[in-house]
């Protein structure tokens, strides 16, 4: 993060908002309030958006982005994050937010939540509010289930509807290839069509064994028990996800899963050359026919927003 301080308040902040993947994702039940109880292993990756924030004397929140189809009003999670802080602390100054979007939009990688988390962090820093990490997470949970995790980064067990976090041992060093097919996926639709009570026991990933694998630093053990129960909906209706997973495994990935509700698929590799070949296949080869976006990245080492 790069900052310029012009006195008690910071006038300008530049922040990086990091995406995430789900090393395993299970849904336990649908709650009476309409939410779902989840149990999932979250992992920050180094692929990130860049956010610039500028304080000005004119009231209000202004957002500009490099993608014209993104909302710049109250429907943007960054706007909700800034307004939440402004309303609570009676901030009269305005803020201008510029977003350079790189994380796939609506791709299951928590890009919107990461952007909102960075704005919460930035508002706290810019206006010297002194909120602790836990206080920011509580506010973040009112914006989106993934926002609290995006405020802490690293590797974590997420429970409840996503607001309960427990730190886990980091994912061992590896290479991550990401491929997002050009299909729309609605998270709401996926959860509405996930009938947990009707699924067989084997549809649920073994989260405890996956945690044990991380404790041992054993990637092969992780590959043997990881899974994403949301694939039972998204993958069933979008066979291209199955195709991408198969291609990644053929290129040497020891684990390939859909992230979140999709449609982005990730592959984990121990061989950097194999990962690069897979990435190039999707970016420049025949894989371009099924993947609109592709990236190669790595796990984020545990730590706070920077």
C-alpha cells in the first residue's frame, strides 16, 4: 500500500485488494433466516485489484472503474463500505474511489468483497478512526459474508454464514492457474438450487481431513480430500467447468476445483513449468475457446492488508 499523508488525516491511499479461492467448501444446512451454514477453507491469492482513495472537501462518494459495466452507485460494495463508515462516524468530507479491476467479476473469487474490505480498511486509515481488525470485521459482515476474511487474508476456516473465522496453517508454496469461462453464474441461484438434505454423504468434502493436510503441509493429502459441494449445482448445469478441470489435471495439476459458486476454476501445481504451460494453453492456445480470462498466481502469505 502506498500512502501520502498531508496532516492528521491521510488525503490519498493506494490499496491492493486480493482475491481468494476455496480449497474446500461445504454447506451444512439451510437456516431459518434463509442463509446457509457453511464450512470452508479460504485461501488468499496474489491476484489483486488496485484501489486509489482520495479525500476531498466535497461531500459524497464518487467511484470510477476501468470496467464500464460495473455499478458506481449504492449497488457497488465499495460504496456501501464507504457509506457505512461515513454514516456511523458523521464524516462530512467526501471520498473519491478509483478501481482498477483485475479479479474476474462474479467469478467466485470474492473480488467485490475484497474491494469492500479494502475500502473499510482505507476509511479507517484515512480518517484516523482507530477501529481494530475485529471491529472492522464486524462491520464487514454486514456488507457481505466474504468481507471479514478479505480483511485478514491468508488461510482460514470460515464457518457460520462466513463470518466466523479461524486461522489455519498456510497453503504450502505452489503455483495457481485460474480460468474463468464466459458464462454467467448467480450465487443466489446456486444456493437456491442446492438441496443439501437430498445429497449423499460423499457429496460433502472432508473439511477436517483437509485441515489436517494443511497442518502436515501435505499437498497430495489435501488433493485427496478437498472438494466443493456447490459444484453439484454449477458444474451440473455448466459442463465447461468439468472440461476446464479435466484440462488442468491433464496439464499436471494435482488439484482442480471450482472456486466459490463459480464459474472460475483453479488448478494447483507444484511444477512451475507445468503451471506455465497450462496458463498459456488457456491464455493463448485452444483453451481460449472455453476460458474468457486466465491468470497464473500464487498463494498469499498470511498477513494483514497491505
